[in-house]
């Protein structure tokens, strides 16, 4: 496992999905993971110390971990199968190690809240050159206000997410 940090947040122009890019700590290899808008917003909010009046799901997870006397030791992005990434939370509680299955986007959002390190399987990391050859590119949505950029900075994503209205999420059908 290689330690990684959140490097970028972007939008994949082919499907308008959000992408979090993890970068090898002290290195150049990367791991792009396609995530949902809610997770992107949660990651950006934590990166910018933005608080809501009520806790988001990832804030609740942090509270549960702390209330149970547990400690988040690390988060691991372990593998990808059929375009689905798998992650784990590694917790310690009363001297016992616990491993909890998680979506990587949720694990990243929780790790940021608890200042826990994030690790990725060495086999998942690609060099910047390999990424460019693969044809993946991330663009900024036109309404974000960014100019001539192929990546969405955390600040631009924050501004974009702040402009969203409830109807932008579609109709809720319980």
C-alpha cells in the first residue's frame, strides 16, 4: 500500500461525473476515482472547513467512531473490479483491530474528518503519462466560472456546489 493525498477534484466530461484524484504522497503517480456529487461536496466542505448547521453523514460517522472509543488508523483503497472501487476503514478499539468495508469516496471523506492517512494499492496507481495516454480528461462544468482549465480546483468546486439548488438534484421519489 502506498500513502496518497487528495490532489484534485474534477468533472469527467464524458458523463459529467465527479472525480477525486488521489496522488502518491511525495510522488507523481495518481488514482482517479469517480464519485457522486454528495461525496464530492462532503470532501470539499471538509477541505475548506465548511460546517453545516446539522451533521452530514460523514460527520455522523466521525461522531460514531469517536463515541465508541474507536480510532481510525487508516483508510485503504484496495482494488477495482468491474469499474467498482473497493475501500476499507481500519479502526482500533480497545486493542482490537477492525476492518470495515466502504466505498472509497466515503472512506476518503471520513479520513479527512479524522486526519487519518489514506493508502491505495500500488497496482491501482498510474503515472501521469499513463493517465494522459488513457484518454481520460477532467473538465470544469461551464457554469462553474472557471476559464481555460482542465481541472476543477477545490475552490471552483466549492463555488459550483454552493450555487446548486434542490431541483438540480432531480425529483425525489421515495
